[in-house]
């Protein structure tokens, strides 16, 4: 299934955190928080300004991003949980 986000929305796949801490302690599922890091799967064309001109997004497909804890709407695509969020909900792009 293909999904194309509209306007300034972005489709994101969460990146799972490590199961262990740096000291080797295994974190149980009940103590884990949802990760606030993800990979951009698809981006919309951008939003329109007052004159009707399209403003492209700063993020692109396969960018690694950080987002707020409660950002976006959760959806399932072929059994895999994704997020759809506005570009404004993205806090930053992780560069290597």
C-alpha cells in the first residue's frame, strides 16, 4: 500500500530504542517509553502561502528526525505502526 501525505504532513516510522542500557541492564517492556526518534517514509508537497505558492518541506524521505512525545497521529499500515505529523511537530533532523 502506498500513502502520500497531503500538504505539510510527513509519514514517519518510529526507530526502536535499544533493549539494554549502556551498563548492560535489560529494560522490560513495561518500563519503556515510545521512542521520539524516527525515519521519514514519505513527505507531502508542502503548504501553500497567502499567494497560493507551494512552500516545499525542509525534511525529505529517509531523514532521521526527532519529534515531540505526543506529536502526530498513530496509524497502522500493513500491520506496522506509523505516525502522520505536520512538519511543525518535527523538532530536528539528525545528521551523521
